[in-house]
C-alpha cells in the first residue's frame, strides 16, 4: 500500500507534465482532414491532443471543407485515456512540457480533471496507511 | 520516504479519516469552473458601461440596454445602437440591398473603425527564447491555444515532428520576427519568399498603414435561408461590437507550410495587410455586452443579421441544440449564433440567413 501511495503522490506531482502535448501533423489539420473525402454537410468528428471529441458537419470555409463543431465538446474520454495519451507522446518524442495551455471557458483541462482524482487517491492512500498503522499498533 | 509507525495509539483512531475526507471534500468543492477558465491576460472591458448610446444614426433600432451600466435584456436581430463608443467610423444608415436569394430588403450600412475600442492589440511574437507567456501571443493547435513563448519556439521541431523548424538563432537565442513593414507583408503572403521561411510573422497596425475601415451591409430583418445553410467560404462572418472584423478561420496550414507561425494576440486577433486587425477566435475580449438573464454575452452580428454570442453564459454550459452553423433559437433572442471555443479558430460555421449579394466586410467603396 505504501508503494501505491508513493506512486500516487509522484503521479500527482509530476503526472501533469505532459498534458499539453501535441500530436504530429499541422495544427488544426484534424478538422480539415476528417472532411477531406467528405461532401458538404456530411457528419464529421475529430479529437484534439487530449482525446476530446469535436463533433459537427463539414462546411466550406475558405477554400476547403472544415469540420465545424455544433455539439458540446465531449471530454468523457480525456481522463480515461490519460495513460494512452502520455504513452503516445512519449513514443513519438512529444514530451512538450508547456504550462500555459489555455482552456476554453466552461471546459476542464486534462490537468484540471486529474487533480480531483489525484486528491481522492491521496485520500484513499492516507486512509489505507492509517488503517495499517492502527493495525500495527493494536496488540 | 520511510513512514515511521506512530507509537501513539490515540492517533490511530479511525477518526483520522474525518480530516482526510473533509480535505477531499474541500478540494472537490473548490473545483469552481473559473479554475478552468481561460486566462487571456486581456484588458477587455466586458461591462456594459462602454455601450455606445449615440454612435448610430439609426433612431429606432430596437436596442434597449436598460441604460448605461445595466445589462442587455436581449432581442432578435441586429441592433446598431449597441456598438461600443468609438467603434463606428460613421453613423449607421439604412439603404436598400439585394440578398443572395435575389430578394431586395433594407439593410444597415455599418462602417467599423477596424481596431478594438476596448483592448490593446498584441503582443504576438517572442523576441528571444527567454521570453515568457506574458510577452507573447497565442497559436491555435487543434482545439487548444498555446502561448508562443520561448519554450514553444524552441520545441517546434519536436512539436510538429519536423526538424526543418528553426525559428530562432541557436547561437544568440534571438527569434526570427518580421519586425518591419516590408518583412511582415512579404512573410504573410501565401507564396512567401524562401528567405522568409522559419519566421514568426507579426504585423502591427502601423505596418499596414493604420486601422482599416470596413463596411458591412447587414439586413435589418434577417431572412432565413430556404434549404441548405449558406457557406462562409471567403466571406468574413461578421462584425464585433468593439469595432473589429470577425474573420473566417485562418489558413494555418498555408502558414505552417512555409514554416512560419503567425500568432494571434490574447484576444484571438492579429493584423494583416488589407483588412487590418481582425479576430479569428473568440477568447472573451469581444464579449461586449452582458445579458440580464445570464445568457452568453453579445459579441456582435453576423452578415446575415443574426447576433453572435459567446460560447457560454453564466452557467458555463454550451448549448446542446446548436445547428450546423452553431445557431439556435430562444424566446428572447430568436435565432442567434454562439461562437466556437478558443482554439477552434472560428466563430460560426455557416450562415443560416441570407447575406447581401457580393458580401460585406470590405473596405468602403469611395
């Protein structure tokens, strides 16, 4: 349990270092690429570097089709895929440690979503440690 | 870290659990949405005190802000009296106009000054790789805005997985910036000369000869389109109440294809030749008018006459019933749009109403 507690503490302290990582490719290309082989008005979907889903339809903007989001950003996979995202970035050498990522109003960054869970882990770890100590102290 | 067992049996009570739980609850309880709000570092005045009351010549626009210092109760359509003081180059007038469906209607002629009246513009590019986020602008990357600071610049080759990126002199740490009018105009061209590859492109209003007055013809009464929405194409989607052109998404692929970065300032705008300062993103600076009912603040008006509001209001929840153009209808405002999030490089996705044939958002024809 002590190992788990230590791991959780380290994750809490250092785990957010890669939350601003970007994937390869040109920025904003995801919204264009998903419509590259689509027709005007087709449904489309893309994900950002944090695995948040952007769902919309292909619209003509400038000279190309662009996926225009019309549903709220779906961040349900962001937290669950944290390990995958971090591994992907590490695999491709994208350890972009950047502490100044801006989040949209009303949105929660990956880091923001991770903190409550981290605190919960610390709480549980502390509880388990306390119980263990109590067990050791009892005759 | 070695955790020594306590010798004090009293400290081993399970009542120790209580502070732990309280701490967790406090932390969860403190998870205010504001924590995730974007810190633009902007100097926008979003209060309604700045709402212009005498900038428009149109006498009855339906505008009713409830007086200076009060919120806007909201209303359908375009209300020219809501433009901020100083944001209009001339008085708003009415004239006949032809819509794209061939219908002739009455339109507002609106001329904006082409620079924001409620915040400064810039900064954009870092000068050295030691510059921090407070000295620079932003770059949109697939839904996220990044500070174009020294750390970002030095990491570009890794960030885009392309060793060609070298935006700075590794010996001096100086960033390649288009800091003259000539270089800014050259590097901003789609077919930028090779010597302007690997530059941070920034143009100031002085570089392009000052703010550009932009005129719009916007239908007084919006006309919904029959059938499919109208595509934005190369039409600037709208105009903001603080006197700025709302532009369609930046061609970041062209910019990056030349190994250049053209940062936006913290307000989501930048300058180029011909159209001066313009917004590509809604970051809060153009949220000019708070709504009395907590609805998202009013930003401006689209070319089809429907109003554009910020993405979220007081509840910080984006509407879930937006159509393909990012619009929907409520009882107070009728049909209206909500801007996309910062990082998406756009405000609205298409036009639900008819726009004026030949479009607006151009320098005035004198």
